[in-house]
C-alpha cells in the first residue's frame, strides 16, 4: 500500500466501552432510578412496614406490658371483634361522623367558594378570615371550642340562656356530643374545601360561560352545564380526602370528649387507643386499626371505580 493511500485512509474511531454506568451518560441513565428509590425507601420504612406490622399484630395475642412476647392466634381477634355488639356501634358512629363531615364540610366549603369567586371589596380579607379554622392547630382549636361549649360560662350557652332557653350540655349529652364534634369538624374542613374549590372555579374558561349566557342560559343552567362538569373531578377528590381524614380523625374527638359520653363519640381510631392503652390489648387494637384501614381503602376504591366509569363514558 502506497504512502498516499495510507494518508487518505480515515483514522479508526475507538469503539464505545461496553461497561454500563460509566461516564456522564451512565449517570444520567441512573438518575431516574435514584429519584424513585428514595421515596420508595421512605414509604417502605415509614408506611408499609408499620402497616404490615399492624396487620401481623392483629393476628396475634399481644399485651402492651410485653409486646415482644406475642402468640399467633390467626383470626381470633377478628372473631371476637365481629362478635362484639360494641364494635358495630363504633362502626356506625364512625360512618355517621365521616359521612356527615363530608356532606356538611363540602357543602359549606362549596358555598363559600362560590361566594368568594365573585369580585367584591375586601374579598382577600374575607378569604384569610375564613381560612382561620384550617390554619389553627388542633390542640389550640380544641381548647377554644372547650370554652365555647362550656355548660356554665361558654358563649353558646350564654346566647341560649339569653334567648330564654335552658342550658345545653354540648359535650356531656349523648344526643349533642356528636353534633357538637361535627360542628368543630366542619369549621376545620370547610376552609380547606373552599380553598381547593375556589381554585377549581377560577380555572373554568370564562368564554365558555359567556357563550352559554349568549345562548340564553340562566345562571343555574350555566353552573349545571358548564361549571359543575369542569369542577366535578376536583369535587370528588376533595370529598375523598375529607372522608379518609374523618375516618382516621382522632385528636379533636379525643380532646373534646375522649369518646364519651357513654361511647357516643367513640370512633374506630378512638376505640383503638382505648383498647391499646387502657385495656393493654395490642392485638385487638390492631384489629380495629385494620378495619379502619379497610374502610378507607374501600372508599378510595369506590372513588377510583367511579372515575374509571366516568372516563369511559366521556370517551365514547
């Protein structure tokens, strides 16, 4: 081969290394896995492991005095649980409280959001005042409401006696304890619903509403045909969140009534605490917790199925 041919021959390009993960490109390929591994490890340690431990404890006879010494009894705790009439009373109170919290909290929050969606002077100030219930810590809120519900010096009974009526035992009466807790719950939940639904209302296209008005639709028709379909996914999601929060709500109920009087406000989570720390039965308390978990998962599954059905019907 001549010297001229050697000069015209292109230089050989080195083959890329066969080792994976070397160099900037390899690091870039591993970055998505790093972002997934860290949250997964967090969930595994602080969520899935405690849940699995609770499910296992519900299948054992475990005492609080010696939690490391447990006896596996299978579904014995659940047989005792479902055979106890008190459990069905606790379940009924939990469902009543959760459903009413969703209905009243979402209704009040939605009405407030519709009112604040209209421009008026001082709207920002009113919005900040209405968010007060959601921003106050639960312990501070409980102390304030304990004073409001006080049978002798509370502001509610002061108004009641001023109207010539008899004093009401807000937190010590079996008839009024649960409605009183619902009042506090709505006071806390409605601001969050208002904030979320106000953001959803402000995302509704104005040109679509104006077109409906030009076609002769009144305000109610515009809300039903334009606004409601647009905000319905957000409304469903916020209802799901309020339902799950109500099922596992503990602090406000425990601080106001402790589950009383006579168990009239004893929900699954409050009963769980009583069984664990007063009866010293960790196995049975874990069974109460698993039932609460299954109840929350059932609500989430119903919400997911409803969304799938709605998406299928809208895609047709």
